[in-house]
């Protein structure tokens, strides 16, 4: 770690996490005290997927066309067919 608190992430870890210049890291402490490092963007997508789990069922959509119709309804006020 540098005096400014910057870390050097080994290339093997950067590849494994899909990190690129400008990527943000997420540090999470597990219940047993271990610190887990993750790609913040990937972690955000996983969290969003968990948050929306079951939403398609709740909105009555089962395929990509129905999802697009729902988006159009919300975005443009169009009724689903």
C-alpha cells in the first residue's frame, strides 16, 4: 500500500475480477471477519438481480417481448397487449 492508501492489485486478480483502469473495488467484511474484495460494478449487478428476483412473475411477464411491452407502458404510457 502506498502512503496515499493506494493498492496495487496483481494482474491475476485484476483478470479474475474483470477490472480495468478506473474500476472500483468493493471491500466487504464477512460474518467471520474475512475481508472480501469484489468488482463493485459486478457486485451492484448481482445485488440488483437479487432485488428484482420474482419481479417478472409479479408483473406477469415471461419473455423479452412482454418485458419490452412493460417498459414501453411505464415509459410511454402505452397499454400492453
